[in-house]
C-alpha cells in the first residue's frame, strides 16, 4: 500500500484518522502502532517480525545503556552500544547486501554460491537508521530513555514515514510521543501539505517517469543526443518529485497526528554548488550521516587529510545505503570527490562566477550523477553518458526526439517551474494581499489537485515509487 493509491486515500487514512480522534488520548499511540503494523503487513506480513525484533533490541539496549550510564559504567555502556549497532547493521547487511556479496564473490572467483531467496524488507534502511539514532542518543545523553515499549514501537513503525522517511531522529519527536497537542491549524496545514505532495507524486513524478520510460524503450537506432538529454532530464525530475512528494505527504500526515517532522527537501535544484545541493536534498539522510558518522570520525577538526578521509567514508556509505549495487557506491564516491574538490579549492572559484553559471555547473553535475544512479549496469550507464556527450555516432536530434519533446514540452515547463520556489512565492503573495481570498484560492487549488489525482489514479496503472527499493 502506497500513499498515492485509492485504497490508502479513500479507506485506510480516513479510517485511521477517524479512530484516532474518537478514542481517548491515552490510547492514541496504540491506534497509531496497530495501524502502522497493518500498513506494513499489507505488503510485507512476514517482515513484521523482523521490525518488531529491531524494536525490542533497541528498546532493551536503550534501557541497559541508560542504567549503565547512570551507574557510571561508561565502558559497559560502550559495549552495549556497540552490540546494538552490530545487531542492527548485521540485520540490515544480511537482508540488503547478502546477495550482493554472493554475486560479487561469484563474479570474482567463479565460486557459484547460490543466491539467498529473500525479498528485501520494505523500508529497512529507513527504520534501522531511525531506531539506531535512539540508542546512540541515549548513550550520548541527547535524549531521555523511553520506558514504554509501545511508545518506542510507535516511533519506529509510524506509518507516515515508515517506508521511505524522512528519517526522524528520536530526539526530534521525543516530547511529542506523549505530550503532543493536535489542533485544527496543524491539521489544516497537514491536509494542504499532503495534497501538494500527492500532486507532486501523481501528476508530476508519474508523468516524468512515463517520459523516461519512453526514452528507455527506444532502440539505439532511434536515439539521438537530444533524446539522451531528454530522458535523463525526465528522470531528474521524476526522482525529485517522487521522493519530495512522498516526504511532503509524510510531513503532512505527521501534522494531522500532532507530530512535527523536519523538512527533507528545500528546492535542491535551485542550488548553486554541489555542497549547497546536499544541504537541500534528502536532508534527513545527510543529517544522519553527519551526526552519527562524520562528526564521530572527527569531522573537519583533525586536519585536511583526515577530513578528506571522513568525506570519502561518509559518501561511500551514503551510496551503499541506497542500494546493493556498485553503481550506488560509484554514485556516492562521485559526490564525495566533487565535495572534496569544492572544499579544497573549487568552491572559491565557483562563488566568483555569475549565479546563472553556478546553477548550470550544479545541475550538469547532478544530472550526470543521476545517470550513475539510475543504471545498475556500468556498461549501460557509460553508454548513456557517451550518448549524452555526442559519442557513439548519434544524430544531435531526430524525429523521435522531436516527437517526444513536442508531446511533453508543456510537462517539462511545468516540471522546471514546480522545482523552484516560484509557486510558493506566488501563493504567499496572493495570501498576503487578501487573507480571505488567499484562503479561498488555496482551498480551490487543493480541491482541484486532489480531484485530478484521484481521477488519474482511478484510470492509470502506472504508479511506481522509486525509493521503495532503498
């Protein structure tokens, strides 16, 4: 079950909201926990046991570490923390990377080891990192230990962000696990945020995805340099609106239930450097690696050589986190190398250039990065990159490119416009001039977006979600 489905929009979410606000406050976490378990079980019933095991392990270790720290047994607490980290990472490693390891060994040695026939648990990368952040924060003293396993389980399984984030660190919502206050203003903001996110996913990401698939369906003889660029541009917008739309829906639902999740995207395609891009893209993941890997390794405090080492480690892990494939590692190291160059010398040069040039520089590197990201095969990725830059004997443009461009020109213009903060500024400008008119226009726009989305979902069969595989 995904957020952008008729089942979720017309049955699951309305029913959960109704029950949640009918029952007394003292059992609302129980409602959220049970509904989250049901939500997860809809697609992964067997892996509920795995998620509950993670919850139990980190809940128990949180209590143990808290007691050890309170008794002054810091070494014992370190051992307990290490055990918790190892158990979590072993589970993540086994289910996500076991077959990758087997395939790598087979390709290097010809050993012929049989693959493990296990499906990847949905959302395991997200809820593992989330649960781990709690144990680490208890050890650091950054949050109080949670004595209620129900409340902790609710935090880990919370269905608005269970499958694909944003990664919510426990200390962000610690007080809201019991003391949150639901109100009409937040609920209204939540509905608005959810519907705008739904529109991003259904109307923008899905249509960009159809264009990307259309380009991929062309044969080599039908491709052109323009076709390669059109295709990867479509993917560039698909992955942004797909993931940021999902994050908007998650943040919106959080507000409906009284939770305030941190932002996960801040118009990343408006960035003027790769350093800035990664401050705006998937902010919760960047923050997690910074807080729990980069800074503990020494960050930028131990000289430039160790700082470069730390950046390489973080970005190799960032790439590997995204998927069990070498192209993700290459993608992570690609960004690590660019960030190192910007840190050492490149950023000083870039900042002297006109803003327009800085945008082009950033987006060119981001688009090339998405080629690495989108193809599991290095051969296919290299061939696609070569085509983009005129290698391989392709025409600059051809009839297939012109046909796809003309049929999708209005979509591309909308995608470019919607990836900036201009729509937000327009809405704020209208609202600032006349509050009542602004509210009325906002309601009408939301109703139109929701109506079109529902009509689209009823009629369409194409509704992928890219980050489910991570």
